C-alpha cells in the first residue's frame, strides 16, 4: 500500500471522519461524482490510500476501515487483479474506491457496477484533476489545518517515554512539540541539563520566544535530518529534528545537548552519529502518534474559521471577536490569496489552502484559514509582516505549477484583530491584486505602495469626476491617435523634464520627443506650470491609464 501525503485519521470512534456526501458537496461536481451501492450507507472517509498491486498483494494490506482506496490505473488492471483489490477493500471496510477513467465511457459503467456489487461507494474523479490534486483536496477537506493536538493518555505516555529515552542519550531536557510549537511531552530524567527557556516552555506548555527561534525553526523544518545549534547566550546548545509524515510537517523534537561542545567540534553544529540516529528513530516513532492525534483534535479550528468569515462580512455574532482575539488587544496580519478561475479552480483552491495551512500553522500559533470561491483568507495573529511573507513564499514553492501559475498573494499591514479585520482583508486583497504587476510573488503594502496610491487616485477620480483635469479627459478619450503623446508626457514628467532621458526610455530620437512636447503644449499649459499642477497631471495620467 502506498500512502499519499494525506493525514491518517484512524481513531476508535467509528463515526469519525468526513462523509462522502459532504466531500462531494464541498469539492463540487466538476471534481468528483459519487455513486453509491444500493441501500448502502454514506460512509465516512478518514484517509486516502493508493493501491499498488506489487506492494499491496505482497504485504496482504489493502485498505482499512475509513480508507478511500484509489485505483490509479483501474482501467488497465487485469480482471482478476481488480477483483482481488475490490474484495480486500470490502473485507477491510474501506469507505469507497476512487477511479479516474474517460467520462461516460463503457469502462466507467463497468467499474461502477463492479465496485457497487461489493457494496462499496465509487468516487469518480474528473479527468481534469490529477491524483496529486485529489490528495490535496481530500487533505484540505479532512481539515489539515487542525489547530492543536489533544492526545489520549496512552499516546501521551508514549511521547513522554520517548522524550525520556532521548534525554538519557543526550543528558539534556527534551521537548516534543506539535506544529504550533505547543509542548506535548517533555523528559523528566534525574540530573538532565535544563535552562530557563526550556523551564518556561514546560510551565506554559509552549516553546519560549527566544530571539533566535524563528530562524532556527525555519532551518529545522527545511532540513532533511537533525540539526545542532551551538550555545546562544544563556541558552544551552540544542539539537532538533522535524517530525514529518511524508512531506507533511507535524511538529519537532528539541533536545538540550550540554556535552556536545566537548567533542572537539569547532563551530558547535556537529552531532555525533549515535545522537543523530537516536533523533531520527525518535522522529519516526513520534510521527505515527502525532499523525493519529492530529485528526482527533478539538473542533476549535472550525469554530474560529466560521467566526472569521462572519466578522469579514460584518455579520459577527456574540463571541466571534473573543474567539479570534481572547485578549481584546492582539494585532495580526491578513494573507489573501486568489487562484485562477476556471473548471479546475476547485482543485487549485483546495491545494493552495492545504499548503498555506501546513506552512503557516508551523510558524503562527492559532492561524485561522478560510476558503470561499477562489479566494483564501488567512488570519495570522502576529505583527511580523515580512515573516508572514517569507512563510508564504515557502508555501508557494510547494504548489503545483498549475496552481502557482495564476495565484495572487498579498499580505496586509498589522491591524487590531478585534476592530480592523475587514479593513485588513480588503487591504490584503488590494495588495494581492497589484503584486503580479510588480513582479512580487507575495506582495506587502510596503512593496506595492505606489500601485496602491495610484489605485486610490483612480477610485477617487471615478467616484468624483470633477477632479479629473479636462485636458486629461480629452487626451484619454482621443483613442490611439494620441497614444504616443500620452506615453511621452508620462515619461517626460517622470524624468522631471529631461528630454535626453525621456528619449532613451522611449527608444526614440530626442527630436521626436521635442516634437511631441510641442504638440502637448498646445493641449496643456506646461510652460511655467506650477509643480502641483504637474504632479496632479502625472498622477491622473498614470492612474487612469492603469485602470483595468
């Protein structure tokens, strides 16, 4: 069995998961179609599996309860192979079987009938949607951006035991953290080294906010294996490793390494082979526990998402603002991302949401992400605008080419969460709208301020056309006949009246510029004009020419 980078939500509660009917409603008919067996219930999906004949038949493992089994090459499978796969899926209580074949074909009808005979639901994937996109869709629908982990006692015992095992090897305190840096388990070995930062983290069940933490977390999450950090001020040396399931980051393990500096390592970044192996094995062991616990977390994420949606449309209910900002004085930034519209927009938005959720949740505690139509809105409770931009850039790198090609991303300035969220969301949308034209993959107010100013001028001119200079109106309404004059005037004003530089930018002779200026003086009172008039003239030309 080959498991995609999806979240396995296996728990003891047989009703846990998302029903196929909900998935169909959420993703839309342009992505999936569900065919149910006669009198069959609507099953819950907990995870996504890919069927691979070689490994699955050799291991005897084909699906499990709540699994959605994906037959990637169903139309090419031998009849006996298909029969065995479907029989095993039915015996193991799979939620259904996903296929992708030519729509309306005879083969599609045959497969649906064969799957239905096994009392399994058939999920027919649109030919336009790749299996990778489908994985992102299911991952997002299952709630990949779970806000916190609520471990069962047995799972907690396992993590605490794992932390103690690591501590005995390193001689220092160990903390196992989730994707939001909440400390799930820590070591309690007698004599272990510990510093104030770790003590504070254990007391508050959250990693401390040391000045170097942001850079260190980024380095750990980008690395393939364990990393060691030298002593920093009063903070002891540390080693860390990311905990992953496939490419999905679930958390990290941090261990104090007080004796590592005595190994002859000159820069304090080398880790012994024994310690590196211990961390690698520990990360592999912790991944299973964190993966299962992630999907059994509380429903606070969905409550906060609903609260965010209502606040943004000025329909807040009692308690919504407190849900998003319990203290009443927090600030945050809004990230807005818009994907290209079209028949595949559902797949694009689901993939983008899943990827942004995964990256932002690792760095921003209590991030809230909402997706509507072809837009994603993320509330990041942090004042660090440039940091959010960097995290968004790393998320863009993980998107498929189809999704990233048409995406526009903008980050607002920091605003009060309780009072300024609608304004921040509109600001982020405006920034996103102008980011592509400036070559910014992720825009901020600072990076597109000029475009925002011109857009504001254009909006005001459209709102009150009395402000538009009559000569500008005449020039803009003249059509292509005076197109070159407009270009020349804009460039000449931008170059503060320098004819040589204007000619160089326009790729024409200086005499051509002088001739055009002569014609322009017949339209505009340029000779002896006040600076305020020239600034207004330039701003209006730029603003009105850039309108779309």
